[in-house]
C-alpha cells in the first residue's frame, strides 16, 4: 500500500507546481499586454479543480503539511515552496521580479500571482503576519514588512514537507555519525528500550499533539542519555536516526566554545540556524562539562560562562528538532536542568546475560571456530561494556586471522587483556575471571 500512496502524493504535488507555473506564465503574458488563450484558461480551470479536489481528499500539500490550513494559506505555501520544489519556477519568478537576485516571491508578486483583489488584500496580509499560522509554525519566513521583500520557506521545510532526502550545508562544529543501527542490535533492559520508543513518539507524533490536539510546544524534543562510556548511548541515538531515516550529527562543543567574548554564541547560532527545520538528530556529548552545577561567580569570565550555558539551553529549547545530550557523569548535572529533558534514559553496564548476547552479536559470524565458543562463559567471565566487547571481539578476530588459526578463547583472552589495559592500570589474570586461564604468561 505504501508505494501507490507515494505515487499518488507525488502526482498531487505535481499538480500544485503546474498550477503555480501556469499562473506565473499567464501573469507574464498579461504584463506584455497579451490575452490568455482559451486553451490555457481551460487548462488552468482543470488544474484548479484538481488542486481543490486533492485538498478536499487530504492529498497533496495539505497531506504534506499535516495541518488544517485554509485555501489561501495553502496557495501562499505552494507559491513559496515552488522555487525549491521546481527550480525552473524560481527562474520564472526572478524574471517577474526584475532587479531582485533571488528566486523567492515577494509579497507583491504573491498578491499579483494569486490574483488577490483589493478587497481580499487585508486577509492576504493577515496570512503573512508574524502571528499567523504559516510563520508561527515555522513554515515560511518574511524579511521585514516591505511588500517587495522575499517570502521564503523556513530552512528545511521543503525537504520535510516533500519527503526529500536531506541536502544540508556543513553543520558548524558537527560531525555526521555514520552508523547504521537496528533495534535488534541494541542490547538494553526492556524498560530502557520502552523509554527510547517513547522518545521516538515525541518526534513522530509532535505535529499531531501540538497542531491538531492543541498541546504545548516545548521545543525539541530533548533527551538525556546517561551512563558509563561504551554502554551504547551513541549507538541508541543511531538506532533512532535509522528508524526515522534521518542523519545523526554529533556536536563537538570544543569546536564551538571560544575564549573570545560573543564568539561562542555566534558559533551556536550558526549551528542551530543551519539545522533548524531539517530532518536530523543533534547529539551533544559530555553534557556534564557544560551543564554542571554552577558555582559562585568570582570573575567576569565565570559570569560569561553562565551566559553561554543559558544561551545554549535557550537555543536547544527553541530548536524544532530532536536533540540528545549524553553524559558519563549524570550526578554532575545541575538538577535544575532535569525539567528541560522530555526523556531521561540511563544506560547501565550490561549484566552477564546481556554480555553473552553482545559477544554473540559482535564476534564476526563467519570466523572459523566461532561455533565452538561458549558465549555464556564469555558473558560471565569479565564485566565489560558493550563498547569494550566490540573492541575485544574485533581484536580477537584479527589475532586469529594473523595466526592463520581458528578463533579461540586464547585470542579472546589476549584481546580482553589489551582492552582492559587501555586505561594504563596494572592488570592481573584475576581481572579476566575464568577467562584468565587462557592467557599466556606476560599477556
């Protein structure tokens, strides 16, 4: 059922763009003093009827917006989206607005294009006002009140409404996380999986709850993922992104925070302005370093640091898109920040049954000797995180491949020894539990 509906929706939107294109052509002809031919007028009448029928049936632009917009609001939205939906229409708009080096229609052109009469102009300008739905819901942007300033789609709106893949400029201070993750690969307690699904509901049903049911828009949604390193916080974020079909961007606060007064705010503004309205998830790591309990202000820099935190929180709360904050040290977070999160998920260190599943999932499935291993024994031997098991499983596979041998407990014991030694502490065989019996002297 999905494919036919998608084709029907595409055809319904195509009618919208054809109608806008024909209106623009007729306007250009009229300015040249030429009468519209009967054939073109008949075609316009057919298109007008198709657009109205599609809207009555909940198809086309009204389906994409998923909002109860009026006919005039939909007409305005269609004309504003047209240059991005069909770039050739942008060139036509430019020709109709001599001297304006951009493809978006001005208020004056919209009024002329949609044949808004003098009697209807008051309602037309109400639709474009700051308090009206199109602007309040973040669908369009109007530069000032001058009728000769362009009206453009808000950033990311065209991609979101038309279901197009994200094409976005580089996000300042953010890195694309290239992990394809599935729910089946996420080893967490059932209640944590339930909470992740609840956060997904905040994202997928936001339009219904806010715009159809009248719920309060609290921004975001924003989630806090807390837990030791390697327990799956980023992997869980990647699962949500994969489920949505959206990219996941990890924000490096170190690249945004500046020692120069005012620069941090500018960097944050550039990040959120580029991400606004785009179908994506933003992930801020080590949130405790920025959102820790605020101490006494002893000097100007302390006061300014508090201002930077306040600015970031304000941008996160006003951002229309999911944000995930991760922390290894939840206890260091100021409790006052808790109310700002829609969902808080604690990621525990995996227990023995979970570690058993992780070893089964992460040891290469076609490695020789794999089927002879006792995964329950591995799960019970050493208290590792999921990230540590991933590293050790791959290291063991490379050891076996290098020896030209089958995967054995000896490979795995050495790989776990190497993993535990990364923090520089002194190790003994007892740190590997029963697995230590397979470790040769000296590691």
